[in-house]
C-alpha cells in the first residue's frame, strides 16, 4: 500500500505570495490532518478534513485554509505569505473514525516551505 | 498549559545500550491515547508505539516499549539495544476523545547514538 504523498517537497516563495500544498492520503483513509512544524513552535495542528468537511481547526489565522476532495486528497493554501510561515508542513492521514483512540495517523514526508 | 511535555531536548546513548525518553502529559479526559513517533532528518514522522489510557499492560513493539504510569501521567519510551539508525528526533503525542482526531505533540527529544 502506498504511503502518504505530499507535493511539492520543497518550495521557495516571497512575502505576499500565496502557496498551495497537496496531500494524497493512504488509500481508504478519509481523514487528512495538516501540521506546521517550526524549530520554535514545534508541531502545531492546523486543521483536519474528513469526507470533504473541515472537522477540526487549530489556532491559525484565516490566511491558512484547506479543502478536501471526494477522493480524500487534500490541499492546503496559505495566502499573503509572511516570513514566519517558513516551516515544514506535514500531512497525516488516518481512517478517521471517531472514538478510535488507537488509530494511528500516518505522516507524509512533508513540504519544506521557505518564504523570502 | 502544555498537554505534552518532553523535558529532554537532547540525549546521547552508546550503541547497544538502552535509553529512556521522558514524556509527561496533561488531560482531564479519562479516555486518551498516547503515541510515540520518530522523525529522522529526512522529515517524515514514523509511528513507533501506542498506549491507550485503559490498557493494563505496557505496550511493546520490538525494541520499543512504553513505560506507562497513569497516576504520574507519564509515558516514557524505552529503546533497548540502541542502533546507529535510532539517531533521530522523537516525539510524544496524545489524542483525547473530546478533541477528536487532533494530535497534541511535545517539543521532541533529539537522540544521538554513539558508536
């Protein structure tokens, strides 16, 4: 079974631009979560999508948005990029059932975004 | 308050020795799950081991075991017989029933295995 894939792997943008990152979950997984990882803040939850609906959201400004398609693939968009948005963006997929505490999230390799 | 605390920013261990990575957590939810992930320099998070709050036995997966002390709210990862390939960042994470699928991560511990 193929793992979680993320594209692109590396990205360089300038302040004020916008960026779209893509995540393809493991086949059969319906939940996709996005995390931002920075040296200063660690791993922070951005949002989770399940069956094309945002099910949970972290504490990030509205410049960060996402969506999920009917095939469970997800995209994350960041508008009006700031220098502080430079980070590793990780996507994780899982089956997504509620109440399944032991259900593991499987992570992709991440997209490294550098904002200049 | 931090939900997951990892107090060891960096650890060193001799090859073939055992090492314990500390993790404490904070939750009022009686039903929760604890996870450990490994992140090599390549960036991908690799799932290692899981412990449920109602599990009576400590979880084990090969060379990984979880020392779960519920009353102390600690979930330490023990790696036995360390290998050079174990050098990586290690993250403790928690999922609560009340917050759905969201994982809370600690700040991580950087483990270096010395030959």
